[in-house]
C-alpha cells in the first residue's frame, strides 16, 4: 500500500519508553509523571455511588453541566474570571485531548505555532498532524524564563498561536505577573491565539501563586485555558480534564471534540462535582507537594547531583555533570539498569541538538519509595 506517515519523525513518547524500561529492569519508577498515593476514599466512594445509582450512560457532549458549573465557580474564585459553563467550558478526556482539540481548531496548513523548549511532548505532534509547523524557542538557560525579546522577533504573519505551560513540565518554572504583561503587550493587537496548559495549577510552592492566563481580560479573549483533574487528585488514570475558552472558540472546539470522543466518563464527572464542593480538596495540594519536594531534596542533598530550582509541578531537575560525561539518554539508561532508579532524560523535550547533563525525576511518590530511590542516587 502507498502510505505516507503524518508524523514520520515521531517515535514512542519518552514517558512510555522509560516506564517500560523501569518495569523491565525492576527499577524504582521516578520517570513518567504519576503519583503513587491512594486516591481519596471519599472520591472513590463517590464514583462508586454514581455507578451504582445508574449514571453509566453517555454524558452530555460538552460534559456534565453541574461539573462545568463548578469549574466555572472555581475559576471565578481563584482567578477572578467568569466563564459561562453553558457555552465556554468543555470536559475532555484529560488535558491531552483538550490540547489536541484546541490545536486542531486553530491550526491550518502552513500555520506556525510558537512553543518553548524544553517542551511537553504532545504539542508539536498535534501541530504537525494538523499541517502546521512548530516554532521552537528555547527558554533562557540560566533560569528557564521566557525570552520575550526573542519571541517578539520570531513572530511573523504565519504565527497562529503560542503554547504556554505554567507551572512548567519539566523545569517547574511558573510565569510571573511581568510575563503576563509582556504577553498582553505582545498579543493585544495581533491575531494570535494562546493555548495555556495549566495542568499543574495546584502544585505551586513557597507561597507563590499560580497565575492563570484567564486573569488577563486581554488574553482570556483569545485563549484556550486547559487543565486536568489527574494531577490535582492523584487520578491521572481517570483522564478527565477540561478546556475553558470564549464562546466563539468553544463552539469550534466542541465541533471537533464531539468527533474525537463525543463525551467522557459519566460517573467520574458526577463524583468530581461533589468532591469540588470542598475547596480544601484542591487548596491543600500545594502544601502536600511542597513537603514532598522538600523531603526528596533533603534526602539527596548529600549526593553529587546538583538540585535545580523548582517552583511548581511534581518534577525535579537534577544536573549530573559532576558525575558523568554520558549523554542524558545513556545516563538515564544507566540509572535505570544499573542503579535501579528510572528517570527521564531532557533531550526528548528538545527538537534541536541538546547536550546538557540534566535529568528529570518525579517526586510524587510515597516517602518509603523516595527513601529507597535517594539511597540509590546518593551512591552514584
Ligand atoms: N500537559 C502537561 C504539561 C503534562 O505534564 C501532562 C501530563 N502529565 C498533560 C498535559 C496531560 O494531562 P492528562 O493526563 O490530563 O492528559
Ligand atoms: N505528563 C507526564 C509526564 O510528564 C506523563 C504523561 C504521559 O505519559 N503521557 O511524565
């Protein structure tokens, strides 16, 4: 058969590759980002309750209305922006589907989309599959902040959108008020959309506050704001997320959404409605993860890894240049196979040549797992 791949340069996601390697070599898996904590028994009971009560058929295409309403209220309270739950919020099968759908809405053949390296792995393939061209800009090397002057220079009439991720996977960097202002100035008179990936909105440390793109009246009018319950409630396997966007964008978003999944898991949507009624269920997550971050950092303080700053997410970057000259893929394989700790190399987050000695670990693990892993890492 004559067949041309839509994604010829794309292999299997590094997260799947490293988890498979961790399992094969029986290594502690600090690679793919997922928590190993129990889900709240209350949330499990709620899902059970709605399943037993018969909430087992298709949800409405845009999502259960009560859930859209509680998301709208939560966003209003936290970020002071009102989204109409009827016309501006859509429940998706995780953030991944929301990102893919939003990209499909705006990207046409030849359109360029600016994204920042290190970049989360799903953005560029989604742009390519829609005939667009990813335009990669490297975050500043010293502190992973956004080089706004370069962004300004890079924008052209082909630039259709910018994809932003804060808190940022894998660096843990969060955007500041200054970033928001720079972005407003850059986009206010331009026909450029924004896709804001905010899945780690509830994992921010050191009394800092997550800034949502919807806090800006200028930006919210041209943005898809995307989040996911998986990170907040230790439920990455349930794959429920959402997209908030102005009505004209949501209308198009739903046209595509309905033919990708139509609707997502019904009983879990109802369970989240009840669970979101208690704001403590999400407002305490920052503190929970800050303790985890500090616990892990403390444990590996005596190792030869250099611990980079992390302001949010459940990821920690480690510089191993004092330990080895191996490139990051080889070093990650070595740690997995020989040391028994699986990690993520950073080069797959780059499109161009990358030769730093940095790896990413996920600290969303029980203390005993972090203890075992750090004992091994200290010996490297
Ligand atoms: N964006 C980022 C930055 C992520 O790290 C992840 C997943 N870990 C996602 C999107 C995807 O989220 P979901 O699992 O809800 O699809
Ligand atoms: N986003 C998670 C990570 O960064 C993994 C999600 C996935 O496996 N696609 O590790």
